[in-house]
């Protein structure tokens, strides 16, 4: 019961980060700021959600998988952000 | 071999035609060999067939095409009349055409279609049912079209297009009529007295429609007014083709078809009851007069002959539509007689055009002195057409006239007399000019085709042969081997026993 | 070999060959392709023979019976269409390599890619002719459509690619509609097997909607007016051997499927006036296609529009739903397949030899290419339905049906279509026969190799012979007549 | 109304929207996208039907059909895109 | 169905329709593609809701991922210069617009009526599949249908896949996409890390497909993703279509599948009728072949055929 409550709180917190990130993506003025908002929010948001789900999953195997997912998404997100930033810089210089 | 004989007759010329297509222009000797060889072979096969049929033998070749529809070749005496005429005249025309087309391009194509065209004619003659008749009738259209446009000039193409438009539409009508009849009563096998089974239960209305479709279909090729428009424009074809179209293949196929449909499909009694024969006879009479009248006005020799054909071919239709044995004999025998006479005239026209460049009646002055033999043949043919005894044309008209009296329809005699007068009116001036007017200083386009004769022998001999034949058939009409005797045999054996 | 195995081989062998031809070095592909053609064609003819001897053959793949498993079914109709494909493929195997070698405008490697693509197409055609399962037929349709588009694109020029793109989009759209219909049918009946579906379907909303969608989808693929607009460009701009395949065979595959679905599934539950609409569209296609064909100035466009017109005939069956019309329709599909393939190959030859395909510039061309124009004439005879061709036999049967039913507008349309066909085919010949002798042309000089000229001639001759041997296909067909027509 | 039926109706709406776009849009790329969306709508109808009756196990046959359909769709789309690129390069005068 | 899930489903469906509309109405092509990818991801969610995890996986990987990548690559190519694409004539006149709108509405109405009128419970083949799972070579129903009961469809689908490659290559080669990001060191680092994971998870998906959602398609797509990343990062090079070995590899799945079909046929059992006991093994073999082929095919469709000469440039 406490576990479930904790999970809900974690997921809720994660979702808030997502919303904040999305807002940033939509409202920030330029590419770099948007990336900043998105990656920060998503990485933490997803981490919280994954943690919450891991608590609900009830087994170490599930938790491990969720951890992997989080790590992979972070790696991919980081790389993508770096590429987009590089691309936008190249565009500006041109 | 017996049952394959009819097929063989067709295949001889068809295969020869296909073989000729593959020849190159320079392979002159081989082409002539194939042409003449096939023509002679075909004529002898027809001879065998003729003898057999005379003795009452039955030949029948059949190939099922679809359920309830087969290809049937079954030569009866009527078939032989047409078949013999076409086989004989093919041989003659081939010789003439070889001379005529000397040195001109695309000869392989020409002779290929020429042979195919005669195959189609043989098929029409021997067709034993309506489907077979339709098949060969359409094939005739297809194989004659390239001949009509052979010269490739704008005029030729135009004539060809008109020819096609008429004949294809005619074929379409015949097609619908044929399918209709097959759908209603099953296979329509040509039978003397009518092919419709007893108790077919078809309404008069339906039958009239079918009769209309079938007769209109063949009427186009028979150049029955008002379906005759194609014939004068098709004149642009080379002379041998015109000869073939007018004397042997196309118009004859139409007239032959009229006889077949009246006597072997509907049956003459039914045709009379439906009123078909009356309509047909009136149309034929109109055509006879209209053709003659138009011929009067033509200066171009070939066009004058073309309108004459329109007129003369309808004698056959008239004979068939009068419903009486003697009139029918007259009509049938005219099939042969008109063929011989008209081919003579076209050959003469060809000779004049090739040798002297003469194309018009008004240019004929003194032609008899320059080309006496040709003009002699022309005169024989023309007088025959007018119906001067004892020439062939007289025999036909005599029988038609007697037939009209026998059928109690004396008024047709008036038509015949009037027509003869018109014939005289458009032929005699030509003859008069040729023999009694002085020749001009120069001919329009004189060519020296032969050092010793008035023109090339290849042109002259066939002309003289057919002219002689038209004389002999008239002179010896009473002999048991004459076309007249054969026509009487047909009528006695088949239609008015 | 077990006759039932033949069905599987007929699909798998061309698939396998397609893969092999793709892997094989480009230099080997022609020989391998020709060998494969020989094999596949013999199998198809063998199967037709088996069906003729023993009646329809069925096989359940993996021995899983329907409704769960997939069934292939060879009846008279399948056997005929398989045989048609084989008979077109054989001459094509001789013609295509020669054509691709000669044709410079086509993409440089078109000849090498033609083989695997054509084998995929062949597999798809065989599959569609044998399919007893609606979804399996969907996969077949996609296989056929993609292969057809790729084959068109082999033409290489911009016009060919544009036509291919348009063809692709519409073919995909057609498949989508078809699939939607299949989905609804599955929802209504819970089975995909044609026969089972036919036995249990009821006339409810879902099945009517499914019929509408499936019919629309297949009509787009078969290019019935008013869905014909993609066809002329695609068929006219493709390489000539491809045009022959597309016009002669590919459009027939979706038609056969439509025929099956319509008469085996839906006919028993009653169709109301839907068949009348298709019949009327067929008449409209005959007229419009012919009129357009008459207006064309390029020979391949003329031939392509002729296909639009001739396809119209196939749809008369839906209004004249009787046995005779069925037989006539199938016979027409066969004779058109052969004749049109011949005509397109001949047209391709004319373009190759003369370097242009302008009809009004054909003056005297018959003198240079007598054999090719003879082929055009022979194929034309069949397309016009003149005796003694296969087209004549087909029209004979259709006319009988129309007269028997008293449907006079159809009688007029069938005959009128013939005359219209004459109206666009004879001018072609007329131009070619026109003109006087060209002295520069050396007599007997061959502008085209035998490999180019004889295969279309063979096809045209077959189309003609079909009229004299119509009983053979008819007896095959009587074994596969849908119950609803008997 | 149950959930599966709702999604089949969503599928129907997707198909209808895509149909409209397929004929009203001009760029071939958009038309390809429209076809893909139409495909998704149809797949949705199929799967919704398989799940229409609550409480039963989903029918695996439509699932298999949709998987096949997705692969076929992506193949066709991929080829269409290559064709498009080829055309674009021809338009630019490249070979 | 509880209120929350109901609301969620309604929201999901509506947003799907909305997203489709936005995608198709997007003013820019780039926007349309991005929205289409988002649409695909949302579709995956719907599949999951409909108890179709296999399709959800495939949709996310193929429908959204791969199609999206292909679309973006094509767009990058199309936007180079003035390329005179065959853009259709716009629909002119309100009448045509109206007819089109009515057609769309008609389709929707037709489908709605048909769907609402379907029998309940609907006829289904589920009852046919489940009892036969014991005899089949896979215990996961969808895999059993795909590779046993209706393996014939799957075989032909693989043929379609190979056909797409043949067709694409028949058009000649096209330039390597997105040259600008080639050589990004960050990307290369990521790819180095991810590659083993990708191969591992592909293998896992194949193995899992026998008894649970997953299988060759999903696994193949993962491989394809890895391959495309390799190409993008510049670590891998596009393959040389002129070399027969590559082509053989591309065709290998089809070869294996037809081989099994013809083999079973020749052994007398009927095509694709796996001999008792061998079913699992054969299906696994086919799946492995398919995974490789599907992966390679998608890469090939992305990269196009490169011939050796162009590569050197």
C-alpha cells in the first residue's frame, strides 16, 4: 500500500516534469533553449516514471528492464539533442 | 479424301497466299509459279468437286467452333456454280495481274491478299451454314481492303476507308442477324426450303427483323441501293482488283448471299409470306434503273463500268426475289454471265489505261484502230451487257423475262427493257467512238508494251479468253455443260423440285 | 508429381526464380530467365491439362484446412488464365531480351532488372488466379501492383516514372479499399475462404459495404471507366515487353478476382442493380476508350486506350449474368490477352525500327516492316472481333447472351465496339500501307531481328487460332462455372 | 459502446480523413502519408473487430493479417519514396 | 470499463483522429512527417490498449520509426534544389471539393453503419486457432498463425519485401542520405554502445516470439535500426549492390522460406506442413532467416543501392 502510494507520487512527479518539458519545448524561443528544456525534463521525468513503475512491477527483473529503458532513452536523447544542436549551429554559421 | 476436299480447295489458295507474303520483291519466278500453280491446282480440285456434285455425291467438312456452332463446308450445286466461276476467273485474273503489275512495288503483298481473297470467296461459296458464311464473308472484307488501297494514294486510301465503313457495317448487321437466329433456333444449316425447324414458333415481327438484318448485311456487298455507295469509290483499285471485286468476289458474294438467305435460310415460301421478296424485288428494280442512269453520266470508263455493275448485279437479286423457277434460273445464270462479261470489260479498261493512258470514254476515239483485239473484246462484252442475242446477257434477260411472266409479275419486264435501253445508251457511244471516230494525234500516255502485238500478251490473252467465254456461254447455252444447264440443275434439284 | 503440388509450385517456382534472378550476376539473367520461363510455362500448361482431365484441384497449404488455413484452388477459369500467362510468357522470353538490348532510351540496366521483376509479377498473377482466400489475394494484389509499377518505371524516362508513381499511388489506394472490404467481410463472416464465405454470407449492411469497397478497389486496379485514367500513361510509357504484360495479363488478374468474389460470394445473396451499373460502365468504357484511341497520335497510346475500351467488354458479364456471357467474358479476356500482348510488342518493334511512334508519320512503314504490320493486322482482327478470331468467338457468346436476355442496348454496344475498334485500328494500318514505294529502302533489308518479329506474330496467331479452337477453353470453363450461374 | 467498437469507429474516421487527403492533397509525399494513415485506419478496424466481444480472447488471425499488412505497407511506401527521389533527381537534371 | 479508462480511450481515439487531421493538413512537409511519426507512436499505444502487443511493437518500430526515417531521408533529398516533382493539379471548384467531402463522409457513414450492424458475438477464428496450438510449431497464437497456419501469407509477404528492394534498386542508386551528420563523434559513441544491445535484443525478440509477443518482424526492425544508425554515424558503409553476396543475403529469408515450403512438399507432406517434432526448429530457422532479411531489407531500402564506383567518390 505504501509502495503503491510511493509509486503514484513518483509517477505523478515524473509527469509534472514531462509537462514542464513539453511547455518548454513549445514556448522557448530558440532551438538550444528548447533542447535544454526537453532533455532535462525528459530524462528526470522518465526516470521518475520508471522508478514508480519499477515499484509497481514487483520484481527485480522488471525493475532492471525499466532501468535499461531509462538509460537507453537518456543515451539516445542526449545524442539526438547533441545532433540537433550541432545542426542548428551549422545552419546559423552558414 | 472426300470430306477434306472442300477444305483443300480453300487451303490451296490460302496457303499459297501466305507463302507469297514471305517472298521478296525480286523472287519473281517463284511468285508466278506459286500463283499459277495454286490457281491451276485449285481449278482442278474444283473440277473434281464439280463432277462429284453432278453425280450427286455429298461432301461435308465440319469443325466445331463453339457449342452449337460449327464451321461447315458443304458444297451443293449452287455453291459449285459460284465456286467454279471464281476458280476459273481467278486463274485468268492472276495471269492478267502478273502482266498488269509488271515492275510495280509491293507485288508480294498484292498477290498474297489476292490469293487470300479468293480463298474467302471459295469459303463463302461452300459455306454450309450461316456462321460459316459469316466468317468467310468478313474475311472477304479483310482481304480485299488491302487490294483496294494497294496504290497507296490519297484517293485510294479514301476509297478504302469508304469501302471498309460500308462492308464492316454490313458485316455487323449480318453478325447480329446470325447470332439472333442461332440463339432462337440453334444451328442454321443451309437447307433448300428453309433452315428454320418445324414449329420454331418465331413471331413474324422477329423474323422480319432477322431477315432485314441478314439481307441488309449481304445487301451492302451486293451494292443494293441505298447501300451501294462504296462501289464507285472503290474504283481506284488496280484494274485486276476491280475486275475481281466486280465480277467475282465482292458483289457476287453479296448477290450469292441474297440467294442463300432467301432460299436456304428463310425458305422462299416464308420469305414470300413475310413480304421480304417483294421489298427485295422493288429494291433490285430500283437499283437496276438507278445504276444505269448514273452510268450514263460518267465519263471515266471504270466509273461507268462500276455503276453498270451496281445495275447488273441486281438482276441476280431480282431473279431470286421474283419467286419462280425460271426467274431464279435467270438470276443464277446471270451470276456467271455477268461475271464473264464484266471481267472482260474491266480487262479492256485496264488494257486501255496501261497501253494508251486512256481513262475516259471521251478519249476512246479511234481506239479500235490502235487496239483492235481489245476493242473487239470490249464490244462483245458491252453488247452482251445490253442483251443482244445470242450473247450471254441475252440468255439471262430472256429467262428473267419469261420468269416474270410465269410468276405473274409482268411489270418487271418493263424494268428489264428500260434497263437494256439504258445499257445501250451508255455502251454504244463508247463502241461508236472506238470504231468510227478517227484516232487522235497522240494518246494521253502511250507505252510500248509489246513490239508485235497491240499490248502485252499477258494482258491481251486473258482478255480474249474471257470475251470468248462470254460469247460461248451464250452461243452454247443449250448444251448440257453450259452454266445455264447447271443453273437449271440447281433449281430443279434444290429449290423448285 | 501430385497434381495438387502443381498449384504450390506454380507460385513458389516463380518466386524462387525471382530471388535467384536477383542474386544472379546480370550477365546470367537472360539465360536463367528463359530457362525459368520454360519451366513455369510447362507447369502451367500441365496444370491446365490436369484440370481438363480431372476437374478442379484444391490444396490446403500446410494441410491446415479452411477456415483457418489457406486454400489454393484451380478450376477451369484459373487453368485458362494460368495457361494464358504461360502462352504470353513464352514468346515474351524470346522478345524481351532482344528488345532491351536494342532500346537505348530505357534505363541501362532495365534488361537485367526486367527478369526478377517479371518473375515476381508472374508469381503474383499465378497466385491471384489460384487464390481461394481473400487475404492471400490481398498479398497477391500488392505483389502484383508493386511489380507492375517497378516494371513501368523500367522505362526510365520522366514520363514513365511519373506514370509509375501515379500508378503506384492508385494501385495502393485500390488495395486499401479492397483490404477494408475484406476486413468488413471478416467481421461479418469470420472466415476468409471464398467458398466458405459464399456459403454463409447474409445480405446485411456489412456485406454490402464490403462488396462496394472490394469492387471499387478492384475496379481501380482493373481500370474500368471512370477509374481508367492511370492506365494509358502507364501502359504507353512502359517498355514494350512490359506494356504487353500489363495490358495482356495484369489487369486481368484483378478482374478474375472480382469475377470470383462477385459470383462466388455475392451473387447468391442478390445484388440488386449493382451489376447493371457495372455493365453500363462497361459500355461507357467501350465507347469512351475507343473514341480516345481514335484521337491518339502515338501508336502506343492508341493501343493503351484500346485496352481501356476492350476492358469494358469484360464488365458486360455483370449485367448479363448468365453462363454464355461468363464464357464469352473469359474468352474475351483470353483473346484480348494474346492479341494485346502481340499488339504492344509489335508497337514496340515499330518504335525501335523507325525511331518514333507517331501514327501520321508511319507512311510506307508496312513496306519496311511487313511482318510486324502483318502482326498488327492479325492482332487487330481479334480485337475487332472479326472472324475467325478468339475475339469473334467471345463476341458471339456475349451476343447470344444479350439477345437471349433481350438486352438490346448490349447487343448494340458489343457490335458497335467492334466497329469503333475498326475505327482506330484500320487508320493505323492505312497509314502504314499508304505512300508509294521508297526507292531508298533496300528490298529485303531486315530492320529487326527474328527474335523481335516472330514472338508477337506467334501471339497474334494464337489469338486467331483461339477462335478456331474455342471449344477447348469452353470445356475447361464448364468445370469451373460458378454455381450461381448454372 | 465498448472500447473495441469505439476504436473501429476511430479507424473508420481515419480512413475517411485519409481518403479526403489522398484526393485533395497535391504533393506525392503527402499522398503517400495519407495512404499510410488510411492503412492504419483499416488495421484499426480489423483489430477492433477481433476484440469486439469483451471477455473473449482476441482473435490472432487479424493480428497476423495486420502484421503482414504493416510490412507490405512499409515496403510499398519505401519503394514509392525511392521512386519519388529518382523523379526529383531526374527533375534536377541528374542521372 | 471504468470511467477513467473510458475517458482515456475516448481521449486516445480523438487525439488519434486529430493528429491524423493535423498530419494531413500540415502546411509544411517536414511538419507532416513529424506529426506522422507522432501519429504512429500514438497508434502503438492504441494497439497496446487493444491487447495487440505484437502490432504495437511492429507499429512503433516499422510504422512510426522506419517509415518516419524513410520519409525524412526522402524529404532531405527532395528539398535539394528545384526538382519539378509531378505535383497534382489542385482540385478546382467547390463542386469537386463538395463531392470529395461527400465521398469521405460517405465512406465514414458506410463503415459506421456496417460496423454497428455486425453480429454480436462476431464470428471469429480464435476458436479454431487455440485448440490447434499444440500441434503447431509455436505456442504464441499470433506467431503460430503467422508461421504455421497461415505461413503462406507470410512467405508471400517476404516476397513483397524482397520485391521492394529489387524494385528500388532497379531505379538505380541514390545518394547517401544526410551527409551532414556523418562523422558526429557523439553519435558514433552511442552507436558503439547500442550495437551489441540491438543485436542482443533482436535475438531475444526472435526467441521470445515462439511463445509470447515478438518475432522476426520486430527483431528485424531492431536490426534495421542498428544498421541505419551505423550508416548515419559513418561507422558503416552502404552495401555494394553489385556484389552478389549482399543480394544473396537480402534474399536469404525468402530462400529459406521457399526452401522449407518446397522441401516439405518434396518430402510428401504438403507445402509448409512441418513434420511432427520439427515444427519448432523449422519455424525458428525461418524466423532467424527472416530477421536477417528484414533487417537488411530495411537498411537497403533506406540506403539504396550503392555501386562501388560511387562509393569511392
